C-alpha cells in the first residue's frame, strides 16, 4: 500500500527553507536554551516542591517568549532578503514589536509596542505563515493544549506579579511539567502548520520518553493525567507576614543553589543562575505588591484615588457608551521601585522620602534588571546572557542594598527588611 504524499511537501520554496536553516543556526541558543534548562530542572522537582517548580515555570515561559521572538526574526529576515513586499507596514511593526510615532519636534520615531502574549501566540505564526503560503490555526479553545498553555501563563504571572486575591499557594511537579508540556504543544502546533519550513524544530521538541526505550514524543509528561486545578487564594488567608518571608526565603534559596549546588560547581553560570536572576527580581516586585495591597486593604482611606490606582496598576476611563471601565496600567520596574515605597510611607506614616538614584548600587540594580529582561524577553539582536555567578552575586548585593535602604529611610514601615537581611547574613556565615 502506497502512502499518500504529504501535500505540505509540494511546491516548496527552497529559498525560504535555506533562510530558515541559516536563522536556526544563528539563533539556536535563543530557540533552545530555556526549554532545555526547564526540562533538566524538572528532573529534580518533587511532588510539592514549590521552589524548584517556580524555576521550571519561569524558564518554560521564557522559552515560549524566546521562540516567538525567533519566529518574528525569521519572518523579518525573509522579508528583508527575499520577499520585500511581504508585509504591510503595520504587520512589519508588529513583528518588530515597535510602533511609529511623531515626537514633539515633528520627527518620525519608533517606540516599543505593547503586545498581549495571548495575541502574539496567534498573530506571530500567522504572519510567518504568509511567507510560506500557510495559514496557522491555533489550538481549539477547549483543547488540552490551550488549557495547559493558559495555565502556564497564569501561573507565571502570579509568580512574577502576585495580586492580593490571586496568590499561588500550591506548586509542584505537575504544574512544572504542565508548563513544559504546554509550551511544547504550542510550538508543535506551529511546526505542524508550517512544516517543513521550521528547520530544526523536530530536534528541539521531540525528547526521549522515560516509559519506552528509543521512543520520542512531545508533551508526554502530563498526557492523560489530571492535575489539581490552579487555585488562587487571597493573601490574608495565608498570612501576609508568611508570604513576605516565604517569597524572600525562596529567592535566597535560588541564589544559594545557583552559587553552591553541585551541578554548578565547575560552571560559571547556566540554568540555575538564569532562573535565580529571574526569580530574584520577581521577589522585589512581589514584596512591593504584597506590602502595597496589605496597606490598601487595611488603610485604604488614607490613599487618594490616584495613589490607589497606581499601587494597583489600574487606570479608570470612560468608554464610548459613557460607562466607566478599569484597565491594566503597568508601570516600569524603575518607577515602581521608586514610587511605591514613597507613596506608602507618605500616605500611611506621613513621612516622605526619596531613594537616591545616583548611588552605584542603584545603577547595578538597574543593570542586572536589564540583563533579567534579556533572559525573560530574549532579543535576537542581543547576545544571549549566560548570567555568571559573579553577575548573580552582584545582582543579589544590589537587591540587598535596595531593601536595606528602604529599612533605613522608612524604619516604621520597612524596618523588617533589615532583620531579614541580618538573618540571611547570619545563616550565610554559619554555612561557610
């Protein structure tokens, strides 16, 4: 019996195949490192191991964003060197993650374009598909693939930016494995739709299954298994002080693992240091979010509407129907680090202060936040950061400086950070 020829293999554009192959070789780190690290780290995650599970989830999420960036770069390269009229200006700007605007002097400039991740998951492969005469169709809304991917994004957001009523209490092996499976299933759907143009994706996605020798598969870890549902809880049901100390301790554990774990002994940095850097900066955001929302819940009357909206990262507007609506209004990391403690201290304690940004340690804090952004939101035109142990150590010292500064400037509200830093120093010294 003859096999029916795959219609996707007819009338291939060999020039496109060659361009993709060259891009894959050029950006292989961008495509594969985060997913490789997440898979390796999963081997150490136990059933209710919250600390390591967080690392797997953020690395798998970083793999998702890195591969979207890679697909954008492939599309742009095909347009630049081969099909020059492939995209309309808005489509090209979307692939670049930029938008054009006119500055105050009338000049034409570009700035970063805000793009929702769920929208990018559909738009980016659709735009790349135009280069190959293919139409990408995302997984169906009720499919297990999309559910796993949405669970992963939800959990990633809760880890990086916890909310008062959306704190992620339970994490373990299943949530970590589902994160990897969700990313693999999505990338596999793109590969199938654009086959055989995504040269290299087979070697990226298919891994050895543990159950059967020499059998390779995609997203097999949670196949046919029902995990516990994602349950978000209100922070006050857990205890704010417990959450603050837990987030702090988990960041400390990640730094300690990255610096001293046996798997990193002969390495100058790899999966542990990258995950530790991401989670270290997530801890800063988590601490500010937790404290902000604690005071908003307990003493909301002390804050003006503008202050409360800033702390909640919300904006209020009026729609075309005259009805009020509330939307997300994310501020920059730098703005939150400077403004949140000042707003809290001014509103609650009637004490105003400013963090001095001309300090060397503040510059280090910002420098390594930029490196963290390159790890999480990988860029095709920048060197993929390894994150050495020395760099992680400097980042950790700058984080300690920030919280120590808060404790010194606002001892009534932030003095407990000084005690946590002191406890860490004592623990660190006793381990040496």
